């Protein structure tokens, strides 16, 4: 079942099939500092948002939940396209991440900035851990 098209940074669009993703969820009226659920991963993660509300952009950071140590932060990505026309997706990709499959660490994303509002919502959140699809 195709849900829409992604405005990818490469300007190429491709169909979104929920079954191709590690997990899907939603975000409802969360504030800066919100943390997603965790997942194990290899060296690649992709986050997609659809049907965004609250402000005009949201910035998230990929983070690694490290046991008995401070969590590690990776690049920030700012999502804007998901605020537009219904069906538009925002996409962020992280590559060359340390693998969590051989240790007890897991990845998650954290909302770091909501431009123009105090709360953020996304009708659909997709997380992928492979660049193959």
C-alpha cells in the first residue's frame, strides 16, 4: 500500500510502503526533549515524518542510548516538508553510525527544537534501519 512520496534530499521521490520499515508510530503534542522508542541498528537509520503540526519546522537529533555512560548525540536534521500538502513526507538519514547489534546500546531520536510552537505532532512516523529499500 503506497502512502505517498518522499521529498528526499537527492530530490528523487519514491513510494513509501509501511511494511518496508522497522516500525511505525505517531507523535502527539510532544515538547522539546521528547525521546522516541529505542531500536537496535547497524550503521544506517532513516526517520520519516508525515502530517506534521505545531510550528513550521522540527529539528531532531539521532542519539545512542549507552548503558552506564552518557548518551551519544549525532547529527541534527530539520524537517519541514511534512508541514506542507497532505501526503508530503520529511526524511532524515544517518549513515556511518556505530552498530548496536553487538552491544546493549540502542538508537532513538530526540526533539531538540520546534520552530514557532511549544508542541509538535506527526500523524505518521517511520523508522528504517537499512538503506536497501
